[in-house]
């Protein structure tokens, strides 16, 4: 019971986010789809914490708020203490396929990155602007610095989970999956979506429709990524 309460507590620092990710990892089997994504995301979040401590970001408060609000959306979506709550469409493919034996770890990792960057990042920018009472333009510099670390997330996925060059053949569907999706393009799209949502904040019905369509589109892409593949 105590662990569930800890999992649903709202984090307010990067260290608190890291602690929640570690707690989550301790509850999941190694091959679980959420566990696969959580491992690579945890490594990048730890790096954000180290760079914050070293003063590598221009606005420590803004970067911390953005990183925490961003991670919170992922942690809320996959929190085992809230299984009765319907997760966003972008995360449902990972949650529904997380133990499928025909889905490879690399697919889970990329589908998690797709959900988190394609959907959660734009909403986290808006959350941060509301919390800090600022405009998206005020966050752009730190958004780019965090974005550079997110590119490192994609690189880590490839290094840790991609088969060796002798195993990944041209005909392997994973080769095509890796070539068809780009984190950098997804990050640029997330920034555009955040600016659009911020501009629509005084039209709540339109903003809600935009958010739902974004969620559905990212979820559709994630479902394609998780198509079971032959060994």
C-alpha cells in the first residue's frame, strides 16, 4: 500500500522523478514493455539532473519545471496504482502490448519515445507556461537544451537495444522501423503543437479537440510500431 501511495505522489524535483522511475522499475519484469522504455528514460533523466546540478541550463527553475511536468505525464499514464483510469491513447498500445512475446524490446522503447515526445512533450510545455506564467518563447532555449538530451535518448535506445550489425539485416522489419521515425522531427512537431495549444488556450473546446486528435494520431503510430514481428 505504501508503495502505491509513493507512486502516485506528484514529483516536484528531478530527483523525485528519478526516484519514482526507480520505484516503478523495481515492480516490473525486465521484458515488460514499460520497463524497457523506463530504463532508457531513467538514464536520460539522471543526466538532466547532473546537468542541472552543474549549472548547464540557463534557467534552472524553468528547466526543472519542464522536465518534471514532462515526466509526470508519462508516470501518470503508466502508474500501476491507477489502472482503473483510462490512459491517453498514445500510451495504450504500449500498455496493451507490454507482455506480447512477438514484440521486441526495441519496438517498446521506440513506441514509448513516440508517445512521450509526440504527445506528452507539447502538453508539458503548456503545463510549464501555466505554472511559471510565461510564454512558450520564454522556454525555447531550455526546450532546445532538453531536446538535445532527448536525442541522446534515441541514441541510447539504438545502442542498448538494437541488434549487432551482423544480426540486423536489410530485410529485417526493425531496419525499416528505425529508418521511418525520427526523434528530431517529433521534437520539432511537439514544439509546433505546444505553440498551437498555447494560442488556443482561450478556446478550450478547440484546444481539447486538437489535443484529442494529437493523442489519437500518436497512438495510431505507436500501434503500428508495436506490430508483432517474426524472430
